[in-house]
C-alpha cells in the first residue's frame, strides 16, 4: 500500500472523494454524486464552499434558494436516475441545517438517496455559545443537526479530520444500498471543515459501489410457486420497488404469461403501461373500481416492492376475502413480512425472472388464471376507461375547465417521453385514478411523504437527470405558495420545466376531506373573513401568474378549455421555463374524478354538537367495523 499523502482541508478532501465515487449495476457504471447543491453561510462558506470553488471542474455546483427545496430537487434527480446516481446538499449551520429535515424525511420515507452536508457548531469550542448554537444543559455535544438523526439512514458528526475516512465510506455504502438507502447526513463542524490533514492517496482512488441484486431463497421461492399454482383469483400489487429494480420488463412478461392482473401503488404506477391488458390501474383509497374490487375478492395478493401503506390497504379494509393470503416480494425483510405474508426476500427483477423460469419449465409447471377471471377484469377495465373518458371530456370549450379536464387536456398532448410530477393536494388522487401512464418513468407522484412544495424543485432535479424530456410540475395554489422559490433556479439554469398552476382558491383536497369528516371545510379556503368571522368571503385577489412571472418564468394564462389546450401545447414546445396558469371550476360545484372506491381512516370526533360531525362519526364507525388484521 502506498504511503503517499495529500494535504487538504477536510472539506477539500470530502469533495475530492465524492467526485470519484461510482455505482455499478448490471455492468453499467454511474457517477454516484452527480452534483452538489448549496446555500452558503458562515457554517460552510469557508469550508465546503471554498472546496467546491477549487473543485469546480470535478464537482458541479448548483445554486439553490431554499434548503428544503434543494433536497427535493436532489430527490427528484435520484428517483429519475433509478437511485444509481444522487446529489449532495450543503447548508450552513442553524436554520439552514434545520430546513433540511423535511426533505430528509421525504427521501428516507421514499427510500431515495441524498447526501446532506450541513455545517455544525465548532468542535473545538472556542466560544460557548456561538452564533446559532442550541444550548442543551444536559449534553454539550448536541446541536440542531441532531434533529436529522431520526430522518437519516446514516448520521455522523465529523469532529476530527481523520474521522471523515470511515464516515465517508459508510455514507457511500448506505447511499448505494438498495435496501437501506435514504437520506445520509454528515454533519461538518465549521472549524473541522477548514482544518488541514495529510490524507492517504488511496482515499481518492476511483471506487465503484456494486448495487447488488439479492437472489431469492430456494425454500421461499418454492413456497411462492405453490401459492401461485393454487390461486384462482390472484392480484399483483406493483410498488415502487418494481421501478427501483428496473423490473418492468420482467413484470410485463410475468403478467402476460400468467394473466394475473396488476394494480399499482402511487410509487408503482407505470410498472405496466396503462394499455397493457393486465394493467387495472391504481389500488386502494385513490384506486380504480376495477383494482379495488379485485382486491376485495382476491385469494392471493402478490405485493412486489410495496410498503402496504394505509392508502394501499384502505386502512386495513380492502382485502376482504376470508381466505386471502399474501406473498410479498421485497428486497427488505421488514416489508416482505408485512400482513403476515409469505416472504420472498429478493430483488424484484430476479424474483420475477425465477418465477417466470419455473412457469416455462414444462407442462407440470404450467399456470394461468381461469379464463372467466381474466375476461371479467378486462371488461371491468374497459368500463373504468369509459369513466376516465367522461372525467376528461369537456362538452363546452369556452368555459373554465375542471381539474380533471386539465388532466384530460394534458393526457391528450403527452407522449411516453413526458414526465408528470405531483405530490400533494387533490391531484394525487385524481392522477392515481385517471392518469394513463405510458412509460415506466412518466408518472412521478411523491406520495410516501406527500410533501407540499415538492413539485417545482423535483421537476428541476428530474430535468437535470433527463435532459430533453418534457417535465411537467402540476401544482395547486396551496402547494405553489408553499415553495415557489426554485423557479429562480430553473430560470438561472434554463431548465425548461413546465409548471401548471391550478388556482382553486384553497386547500381543495383537505376541504373535501374536512367536509366528509364533519369539519365543514373549516380553515381550508383562501378567502376573506365574512361577517361571522369565518373564511367564507370573496376569494383573495392573489395573482399567482404574476408571481411566477416576477420570478422569471414565461407565463401563459388559460381562461377556457380551448385556451388551456393551446397553452399546454405552447408550453410543451417551449425551450425555457414556462408556466400555464388556469383557474379551475370550483370543486364544490362541479364534479370531477369518480369518488373514492375504498375507505381511508381519518378519525372523526367521537362526541360533537354539530350535526355534520355526528353523521360523519356514524359513517366512520360503519367503515371501521370492516377493518381486519391479517394474521
């Protein structure tokens, strides 16, 4: 081993190390850290900031406007890259660092890699307290960065330069681990960032991290084969793990070979194209009538890469067949054992290919669902597609569109190259029910954390990962007001994202939910106060189109359905960041998407004086009685 060393600061050494890390899967190599986002303050300007300046040729730098948004952009990039490449995010200490927490939680919940490099208080304690130090009387080693611990998959505080070596290697290990990945935090005290050390040259060698594909255990595989052979009404639930594994082709072959219908979670939508005969659409509370009815009668549910969230299971009420069994294919044992399932702990692609190979092994291994079952779900799928057509249709082109008509106009325009991004509000439900995903990475709805303000920065990250593809960020007025600042970044970098702002004067999703649980849309409308003190007056005179224009976007206002179609086409062809602004017909007066096809548990007041809450509680008790623990 060489004894040669290089004298660098801790920050310089970290950036040099990150620039030489790679992932490798299926013989293809990818740069692990593609770029570093940063906002500089006293906690990182002389450390990481100076190091990025020196290493501009090796480590691209991206300037952000909001720390949380920078993480969202990094997450969008990682998801579009199939988790094989990621971004780093650096901030100063104090509020810059704590602004990372929401983004870190989103990354970890969704199993998406991002490297966080927040500044930290002095390790040498030259003064106590220093600016932005949180004083904790019982612990001198706690800083505000400790709030990142529970939302990180790996956390370390680098209190000595030489401690960076094992910490950096562990950080790369977790970022590239398909089962453990998420937010990784290396907290960097500002004095340690600037401290010099003699680093071994080996630390800066090119290093490839193999992204493994765990093979299925033979006994678990045999149990899975038996379960499938015995099933009469099986149903596949495709989760995000299908995309993370790149298992879409294997799933398509498996569905074609067996005739088993495939429903999808929000993260798994697009695992099959919408027009595949076996694709039955979204599952659960925001799912299709076709998928949810199949789930109620299924005797075997095959989960592939899903966490089985409450939206997927309809809060434990969806899988109603008394004899239903679960087979879970998942790369983590934790998720594979959910719902007392038969686990098949393996990479999704490898598991499906093993099962498919068995089915192709001879007549004794032959399996296909009963023909009447297949014909039945295909007919139900056709009926649902007719409901989608009805929701998308506009009988009059000269009126304001509904939200679902906005989706219909976009659906008529896009190809399999377009990418549609959303995260919060009423749009995720409409998209899950109605959107016709044409390619594996067209549908990008973040619903693990469902974070308002995700869409615009995520679109920037996706645009960086997929240059040349049209990227649409769909946002309601509520989520737009949460986090519009990265529009400036899109303009600065000339990333031609297309932002569609749907102005419906409030929190439409929560307004509808509030009404259904007896809270009467309280506090959900963007309106002036009325004489009774409630927010039921006229809509606020807020001009979000003017706001977007003030941040540098080109803005097209669409007043009618006809205007909307023309505006969307113009935005799609644009080579600069462009916004389409449309005021939609109010959701309490015009119907849009079909109602929920399955329940979702939102507890209702057990005792109340207002009739709406009393009635809502009666309905809640009726629905909750169907909840079941699968043991």
